[in-house]
C-alpha cells in the first residue's frame, strides 16, 4: 500500500482551501483582519466568521464523521442476509435419506393439492405420516410415487432442515422461524426499526442537553457492546431485545454525527457537507453485500459488521464538541478553545476581538445558564409548529418509500447480492447530483420533485403488463430508488436547517418518530402482495407523491442555520413579506423599478 507523505497532503489541502481566506489580508504580528468588509450580519454566525465556512479542519472532521454511517447502515441492512428466506423441508425419519435424495423425500412426503389446472407448491409445514423405512425396503422410489395417497395421514412438522448453500445458517434455520413462527422474522426486523424510532427522539433530547460529542461516544461504545452480544446470543427472545437497543443507539450515532457535521461548517458548505455526510450509506450497501457473500452464517456476519466500530473509539481524542452548541450553552471559554485549535489547522488566525464577538453572540439566546430543552418548544409558535407537523408527514413518507425499497430487495426478484450492489451503485450518483441541484435550486423544490418523481416511477411498475420482462420492472424500481435516494439526503439537511440550534437535535429526533412508525410498517409491506402483486409498489408510489407535495408548505432556508426560535420566526416573516410584496406588485401591474445607483 502506497503511503502519501504528510507534506503532500498539506500542499493539496492548502491549494483547495486557499480561496477560502483570500478575501482577507492577515496581519501576522497582530493576528487581526486588516480588510474586513463583512457587515453586522456576520455576527449571526460567529463560528464561520472566526474560522471560515470551510477549511482543512472541517474537511477532515466531515470525512471522519461520515464514516460512522458504515457500521450503522450494516446493522440496519444485515437482517436482509441474516434472515434470508431459503428452501426448507420437514426433517425425515432417521435413515430415510440413505435410500433417497432430499428432492425425492419431498416428493414422497410432501402435501400437494391438485386441481384441474395446476398443482400447488410443496407445503413445507406438513408431511405424510408413513413408515418410510419399510416402504423403501420393499418398493422402489418410482413405485411409491404411483401409490394411492388418498388415505395417508397428514401430520404437521415439528422440525425442519434448511438449504444453507447460499446464506449459511440464518436466524430462520437456527430458531425455526417458519410455518406458524414465520411472522417472528418480521417481528425481529420490526424490533430493530422500533428502536430506531425511539432512539431518534431520546438521542435528540440527550444530545441537545449534554452535547453532540458525549452522545456520540456513548452510543459508539454501546453499539460495539450490543453488536457483540447479538453475535453470541443463545435465545431468539434475547436477540430481539438486543436488536431493539441496537437500533436505538445506531440512529443516535447517525443523527449526532450529522448534526455535529452540520454545525462545524457554514454558508454553501452546509449543503455540501450535509449531503456528502450520507455518501458512505450506498457504499455500505455494496460493502455488506461482499461481506455477506464471503462470511456465510449469521453469527460470523454479525461479528464482521460489528468489530470495525472498534476503530471509531479513538475519535474521543480527535472529535471536538460542536462550537455552536457550546456557544448556545453559554460556554464561551470552551467555544474559544475549539476555535483556536480549528484556526491553527485552517491556518486562519482568529480576530483580535473574538471574545467580544462570542460574548455578544450568546446574548441572543436570552438565557441564564443552560437552556431547558422541552418538546413543547417544537410547537410553541405558529411557524415552528407548522414546520414540525409537515416534517412529520415528510419523514413518514420518505422512510416508508426509501426503506420499503431498500429492505425488500429480495422481494423484487433476482439475486439479492446483485440487487444490493445495484441499489448502492444507483444511489451514489444520486447523492452527488443532489449537491449541484441543492446549490442551484435550494431545498424545497428539489425535495418536492425527487419525491414525486420517485412515486411516479413506483406507480409505473403497477401498470406494465405481467408478462413483461423482469428487468423492466426492476429498472423502474431502481429509477424510483434513484430519485428517492436524492430526497433521502436532502431531507436531513433541510430538517437541520429548519430547526434552531437550541432544539436542532430534538427536532431531527422527533421527526424520527413518524419515520420509525413507517419503518415498523416496512417488514409487513410486502404482505400486501397476497391481495394483489402490484399493491406494495402502488402504496409506495401514492405515499411518495403525497409526501412530495406537502413539501410546498414549508419555507426555503437558504444555507442558513438559525440559533433561536425567534430567529426562525423572523426569517420566515421576512420571506413571507417579500413574497407577498412581489405578488402584490405583479397583480397590480405596477412595473418593478430598479433602485437608483
């Protein structure tokens, strides 16, 4: 492996970020800005003013934080392989398979209902109760196939054998999650997703109260511990409990890392860093497909997706607390310490009056000590209440559609390993394109278009003829996932910008409750195919369109992070007044004149 010298990396970074500070002439001896043309509005974002909107420090931290998505996504997706459906049959009496093969045993013992048009599939839950050893000693296999079976006694199976050639041992084969226990597999997946729902809410409370870093590191330790416990779990009931708690901490890691990532940057880099933070998610689909192909057996696979988290424990000594959160808590000295370290790495000296800037900035929080984070803050004012309620609709719609497609790849048809890789490859360009779209078009319109387009693609799959080639339906599904994947990276970014710093993690966390409800429904979504084969994708299409149209009720944010509820109200009020004035001008046919120079 080639090692890149440190001076080469420094040279690359210095070229990339030189433009960031070229507008400022720095007096090296004094350490102040000599040509500072920024207005009073800059004080709204003292962090970006002090260290720049983006530099070497933010780039390194954004990259490291984004990698946290890898093990979290693996834990979400791993049940696709750990609980994969495989062929199974009733366990034959001892010695029977010495005379015949498994397929022949299934033909002899299987229960088939024959109609005038077709024969139903083999029933793996029951068998013909006969003395097979004596029958096979006195008759050939072909002769037994011709015997009269009308008077045979049918008995329910109490043990099974499984085909482990493709996935190895699964939780289904280990705990016999078939026949009357079949729904327990969906319940196991639902328990993890339920943990995601509750975890998003409570981690938001904890993170806004105690800080992003503490929440992140505590969750990382718990994730590693729980992942190991799952791998050695002896009982299915304990497995479900551990998966529930694991879902709880995984979403805490993702959300705490995302909010921390967003609060390190400013300006247009809110868009770029927020979107690229989720880039490892589709990469993790591709990686886990390879891991699952090599590591057959659910316990071995669990070890493989858990142990890499050990490397992230060193982040305790490298990841800082969010300077915006520290400032919101009134911790000026701790904020200054973080900014000093950042300024050294960015090679961007702090302003001489940094103490004055920070002290003036905390006055807008209007607090004495730490603010009390309350759920009622999400509904205190008219505009924040509207934002919260519409976002709940959006998160429910998006998660149902996105994970309805991702976690049901095996139901779409084809090879699950190939489908997973294609799914990841489709999502990567979708995320990259989202960066350009968001910088040019804002948040609201792209989110609306991508969700509506994804819904339409899903609806198209329901009207194509049933005799059409399978790849046509798969292509439409992947087109829908391409579009919805773009919405999936826009949504967290948009949500984080809509909520102020004092309740940002709480806002993102509570939005995860309706998202969690959608996730709980995902394992049962494809059960609708028993009524109609097109019904699952029809539901996804309709929900996606409704969610996309509801976006139009939200305001645009414009690369800005508000710190207080009052700022949110002020920004929305200014935006609404400007829009109303423009509409009144157009409707009255008064020409819009340019101001005199």
